[in-house]
């Protein structure tokens, strides 16, 4: 259905916030119904909208369960809920928040693709890892729900139990891998207890290299975590044994980890696009360097992502220059379409100086809610946009903010972020330098790390407002991540207040060119073979090396592969080169076969070989001089010449006879004139 056939219900929430109906009508098409208590005295207005049979948008999320219950008798109802109260209506600037409300309503109606799921299954086989009776006590409390094994690392005096409901073993975990439903542990110092243990557990002979599998791990050892970013590893629970509250919480969580569990498939990965390696030479390692959980590992020319371990931070997708790894919750193009609608509607409804505030659904929504209830609320020009994780944001989405007419971008995170923000910081620094160079203003892309709502408001009030483009883009993003990124940057350049052709970038940036020492290049095309994105290419009809800058991801494989070491990388954003056709880096005249005239090789290379071999090499001296002509022939004529003239082009001169010690002595004596020599 079209937007004009939809029905929007807005509510002042018992007149606690003003509603600018005119601004909302300018930005949102379709029928609009205004109420003061839609969830109570005016609920009939919602029921009447249901009877119309058109899509309904309700500007309230607090009472969404009530509205869904009322709509149960209308199974065909299409309901969308959007929050305009905490995000704008409950604010000191609420009177000016009409354009923002219109923008939030329109953006919420933007359809998001379905979520792909990964299923983890746990049968309840649990390993409790500890040092003393705390681990055994936890096992006793979980034994009726889980299949328990206790492993004690370097135990002290542990009193034996009267009955062995579950095994208690000794050992130290040396290596661990896996996830909920599929852990594999390597254990050293492994030993069984002696049944005759009396005052304390006594263990038999120990051995290294034991292996154990389990569905979940409760780590009460107090030692180093078994996994990086251990709090994000599904099925791995860890608590300091000295913290009784943490132990109790871990025991309660462990008891519920039986059955099947669905988690989103956060990353979509296209192996053919990966620029990790070629011919055993390592190129791009951006995702490997950033992944906090170890879910990404090398796999030949590409990497492999374990969906069962991935915690969804999205740092790999943000940093991936080729689009091999792209975020799926939602995809880059879907998120950008929502951003497009948000900014276009805001401007259409009369708003200006828009700053987009990216936030997650947990910390971000909580701090915005607290600011609305107990503080000054969000400024009227700050448009909140929820993402799954702020670390998923890539340069394409930030570029699109300014291309679509925004004046700033802010990202709110915890004071102590759950995910490492190194990748996000690199993206923000690079994006801010590009935005500044194009004339929008400096310092317009910011990360706000705070748990204090009032500090969030203060930092948003102090945020600089950039120059909004006089020519906002209107492109609809479509396709894979890399194509969306290229489109966003081209549109950003077109929308720039003072565009420049080249923006220098810091080393490690995913955009740039290559510099070629033309004199040293032999056109061997090893770089062409290594290039994973076809940024470097040859010409089948000419001896030529060509370069397409918009495809270059600065993986460094060409530089590492080049046998002459004549290639260097130059990180930059060259908009002119992006819009230019293939650039020829080097071209040479081909050498013509002396037999058939067919071009092969390059003239300079063949002449260089002829000069070296003809002057110095024994194979081409004297009677063998005719062999030099074979080098001047193409492959076909070379074979024909060797066969027809019946000579071996690789044959060597007759080797001298083998001489024994007696032969050498005899020759020496003869040289001295020994009359007795023979």
C-alpha cells in the first residue's frame, strides 16, 4: 500500500507534550488522527483505524502491548510503533520538535529485512572449573538440572563427599575453543581421584594432553578467562569465587542453559571478495585485528567467521574494505534507507541543522529515556537513530549523513563500552577528516562516551553544527556494501560545500592509490594476479598495466607480491580518479617474433635478456650463437625451431673426463719435469 493510504495516530500523552500537527503533516502523508489519551479514553480511535484496514502507525511504544492485544481480532492489521515522547516530546525543546517527530515517524515505517538466525543446542553437559569446595557446592546445586563434571585445577585440601553424584577430577585447562553446545577443552595434569581418599581427595597419576567436550562451562577458578572477550562467549559463564553474588548469578544462569537457543546471524560473509591472502602472502587483516571474540580465523586466501561465536559487534563489517563481511542487522543499504527517510522528512517538515545521534537499543535507549524523564531531554535538532551495535557503523553511513543534508553525527556509547571501540574510532577519525576537507566543518563526527544523561545533553548542546549541503543527495541505496559505500562517497563529493579532488588519509585507510616506479617495472603482472579486487589489471592485447582507484582497498598484496619492489601504496580519497576510466600505469611496445611476427613479451624485457645472454652466457657463444634466435621467437615458433633444426637449446658443452688422484699427481709431476713421471 502507498503511504497516502496509511493512518497515523499521534498522542500528546495526556497533554504532557506538545504536538505540532502541521509540521508532522508536512513530513508525513496519509490520514492523521490526534489524541490526548489514545491508550485509554480515546482507544476507540484506534479501533476505528483498525476497521479501515489500512497500515497503522502509532506514535507510542509504551502501550504497544495494549494496542497489539486490541488488534488480535484483526489479524490482517499492519502495525508500526514509534517513540516520539522520550526522543522529542519530553524535552525543554519540545515546542520546536515537530519536524523531528515527523522524521522519526517516517523513518519507523521504513521496512527492514528479516533476521537470519543461528541455532545453538545444549544438552546440559556442564563442566564446572574451580579450585575448591566452592566449585563442588555449585555442582551439588546444579546436579538435578545438568550433567555435571567438576574439574579442580591445582586443588588444595578438598574433603571427599560421602556419595559421588558427579565426578570430581583434577586438571588444568590449557586450551579451550567452541561455544554453547560445542566446547572442546585440552587439559593438562589430568588425574582421577582415588576411591580410598579419606581426609582429603588424593589423586592418582596425572597426564597431559587429555581432551574433554561439554555444552557449557561454569568457570569458578578465579584465574585468567579461557576466551578473549569471555563475557560475549555463549555458554561460558565466569565468576570470581570470592564474589558470592556473582557466583549465585552464574549458577542461576547455568541452570537455564539447556535446550535450543536462537541468536542472530550478525555477519554476512562472501569469501570470494575477501582480500586476506594470495599465494601464501598476507594482505588485509583488518577484521582479524579487530574481532574481540576470536570468531574470525584465517582460512587460506580468505578468512572464516564462526557464526556460533560471533557476538555481533560489527567491527569486522565496519572495517572490511571489500564488502566481504557486511552487517546483517540490518544491512548497510537498509540502514541507509532509514537514514535517508529520517533526514529528508526532517527537512521537508521544516527542520534544520540536523545532528544524527546513533545509539544502541540497550544503553542508548536507556540514557535517552532517563534524559527525557529526569532531565532536559534531547535537543530538537538531534535525531536519534537506533542501530544494533554502534561499532557496526562504517564510513558509508557517516558519509551518507552529510550527503543527505545532515549537519553533524554523534555516537553515544557507555563510559566503559562492552565492545572494543578501536575500529569505530578509526572510522570516526577518517570520516571526520574527509568531512572537514570537503568544507562541511571540523569536529562534526563525535563519539560520546557517557553513562550520565545530563552529560549527554551538555555534550550535544556543545556539539558544533556544520554547514548543511545546499544540494542534498536523494539516492536510494541498493546492493552490496562496497557498491553502497562507493555511491555514498560519490554523492558526498557532489553535495560538498567546497569540494576538493583529493583528501589525504592516514596509513591503513581502505581507500587509496598505488605509485609505480615505471623504470623498474617489467610488466610481469604478478601484481595483477595478486590483486583481489581487480583494481590492477592487464590488457590481453597490449603490454600494459592498468589501475582502477575506486576498486583499490589498500590491502598491500600488490606491494608484497611485486618481485621488483616498485609498487608503494598511497592512502587517499581521490574523487577525480574514482570517476575516471582505467588509468594506464605503464605501457610498452611488444617484441615481435622473428619467425611469424606475432607480438609477445615486452620489447625492453626481451632486449635486456638478449644483451645479458648474448654477451656473457656460454650457451650462446661461438658455435652456439644461433641459439640466441630461439629467445626472439614466440612459444610456438620456438618449439618448431628446436624440432626442425634438431638441436637441444639447453645442451651444454662436452664435460671434461673425470680425473682421479693419480691423474692429478701424474699431471703435476709432468709439469715439474720429473724424469720418473709417467
